[in-house]
């Protein structure tokens, strides 16, 4: 059954959207669709073949098109794009109990924020992380599959 595979992908998309600071209603729509797919007694592929995806609770045109794309290609292009926009290490952080998308978003912001360091003359100096090594703990943590 593809239901659980799609639910996993929709959960990941919700996490990625939340890390990126997307609209909370959109994030919730992906979470709700994932939960509905997990509890669907029938294979979503059969529902799609009958043309009844829009009859499923929480599935609108956008999500129905993503389901159809996945069933046809085995992937979702928007998900691949989102994965490229978020450092892999942030997704791995979500596997740590107690750390969720909000914490990952905060870490992402902190990583990209300018650092204030005292200048040699004692006055504050603003530098960016570009002056620090490009490898960091966040970007080097291997991705862990869910």
C-alpha cells in the first residue's frame, strides 16, 4: 500500500515547510493529509484510479496532484526542491526526541545570522558566518531516514 509511503512524504513536506517558516495553515494541511492517508483503509492508488482523490478528507487539488505525481513517477518534484533548500543536517535533527521543526528553524536562523565578536580595539564588530569554516555540525550530520 502506498498510503504509508505518501503519508511519510507529506509529514516530511510539512516539516520542511515549517522549517522554512511557511504558512501554518499550509503546514497543517500536509500534516492532516498525512494522518488521513495513514488511517485510510483502502489503497490510495485504487482511489486515484477511480478519480476520487478529492473525496478524501483533507485532500484538495494541490495534494491530489502530488499524490497522482507520486503514484505515476515514484517521487514528488516539490519535495525534492524543498530538500535542496534545507540543509540535510536539519532534517536529521528532527530525529532527536524533543527537537522539532521549530527548533530546526531556529538553528537555521542562528546559523545564518551575523555573529558579533569584539574587535581588537574592544568595540563590537559584526562578522558573518562566511568567515568561519563552511562545514558545520548542522551541515555535516548525515540524513536519517524516517
